[in-house]
C-alpha cells in the first residue's frame, strides 16, 4: 500500500508582523493508509518531495525554511546533496549534545545550513549546543512566566535570534516583543487586537463599497465600473490582476468593463478581498492575514467540493474563509463588518456563530491553526472526512496561496 505524506507549513513573523520564514511540517494519517516506518523516514520523504518535485522556492517564496530534525536524521546522507540556502534545521529538545553531533552540526554549517534549538530549556545538553546554533525557539506554553524571563536573560549573552513559539494572543505577542524576541510563531495574528484603526482610507472605502455592490442580488455592471474607474489605483490593479498569468487569457484585457465581464462576480469578489488584505497595515503581500484568509478560503472550497458538485456551495465556502479575518483587518466586530455587505445569511451564521455547514467547516481551519489535532481528528471523523483528504486539501491550499502571491499580487501597490 502506498504511503501518503502531505506537507503543511506555519508562518514565522518578524517584529513588523510580516512573514519572515516558514516552518515546514509533514502531515500523516495512520487511519487511512499504511503507517510509515518512522518520523525520520517521513521527514526524509518530505525533504525529497520538496526539493525534487515541488521546489523550495515555490513552497516558501525564498524565505527561511525551518525543518525539524532529530539526532538520527542529522546523519542521513540527504543533507549532503540538497541545497542549503535558507534552510534552518531545527534540533529537537531531547537531542543529546555529544561530540559526534557537534561535529556533524559544524560540518553542515560549513555547507551553508543554519540551525535552531527547538523548545529550548536550560539543560546541560542545550547549553552545550548553543554556540553552534543561529536561532533559539521557546515554547511559551511549556515555559512559565518567571522561567521565561530567566531564560531570556540567560540567552542574551549568546546573541542568538529568539523565536517565541505558541504565541496564542496579542497580549503574549506584546509581552514577548518588549522582551526582545526577534521572531514570532503562533495564532496571535488572527486575534482582533492586532489592528484597531476604524477610520478607513479612501481606497478601503472604495473596496468596501464595491464588495457591497457585488453582494447585492443583481449587481449593476454600470455601478461596478463607475466605482472602479473613480480610483486610478484600483483601475491599475484590476487590469494587472486580469492580465496576470493566473488567468492565462488568450487576449489581453483593454478596458474595465471587459475585465468585469471576463471575471464574473466570484473572481471579482476575490480580487476585492485580496486588495483589502494586500493593502493591510500589516505586511502587504507578506501579511499573515492575507495568507491565512486565502488558505482558509481554498481549504474550505476544496472540502466543499468533496461534499457536493454544486459550484455555489464551493464559492460560498471560499468567500467564508476569505471573509473570516475581515474583522481583524478592519478592527471592527464581525457583526458590524458584515451588516452592510449584503452577505448570504449562511455565510453570516458561519462567520459570527460558527453555525451551519460552513461554520462547522470553518472551525476545522481554527483547529488546524491552533494545532488542536486531537479535536480536529474527532471533528473530521464526525463529518466523515478522512485525514488524507483534509491534509491533501491543506497542501493544495498552500500551493494556491503561493501561486496567488507570486503571479497576481507581485508588484501590487
């Protein structure tokens, strides 16, 4: 029986809340297919798949890529022939610091690899390894507040880049930011406190007005065209979007009305939401909000297609995912954001109360992002969705996001 291993990833943010790196994860399911021999074999297969079949550039846009390795895996020959550029090998917390591993780290560093210590605690082994690593990751859920302060103070003399892991809310981000952490990994960017502006700029107002018109029962092409034409920035971005490689059109679009007719309401809604997120106060196209919103949208769309061939359901699912962070983006309660957008009631129920089919599916995204895998597995079982299908949908969403960012949003603003 064939072994299936799917790839996941989690963004790592810098102090400006922009995506600076990714941690690449492998997904496995023992319920649906053969069990792999070990985590080492799984990680090796992921590495081979990334470099031979997918391409690291396609997966991480040239950003730093963190990959977990344990003691045994470090000695695999695979590291002697894969490219080392922008690869950070995460040494697991229980790795013994003997002379053999220190020599191996030195050898791989000469080849260009960087290293991180995962889930750092002050132990004899971890202290021995400190001089040979570039990053230190601290799991905030495993480190008590007093221990955290002592650990950070201890690490200052080593001049390593500190990564706060499992940053679950904005308050934790704010605390670790002021403690001097360099990078941050976790769910905090999806919390509503990250942006608090309520005075929209003219471009945001125009995009929101356009979204409102698109959600009416019978959108007026004339009104849509006039809204777009009134903003030069918007006109330029729309024409660039339609003429991008994403659509692969045989003939180039020359005017706004033609672009509107070619796109249709669904793709035009997607474009409006992309522009809102891409112009966000955090990160532009490297905004975690943009990436997570797109990933949620594509994941929900793919899962909806498993349930039904009804294109309307899959389009609603995509819109639900992409709208799910609009309140964070605009710094307003979801009820207020959605009240004036003529959104379908099923989508509203999903976004506000996690009700209905779309609400239940959106909850799966939250569980994945918060790494609540036991609860995720149980919810999938209740919905008769296999882990294999779910992880395959996640992987498809990751590649969709990178495709959008590379082909559509490159050069926006």
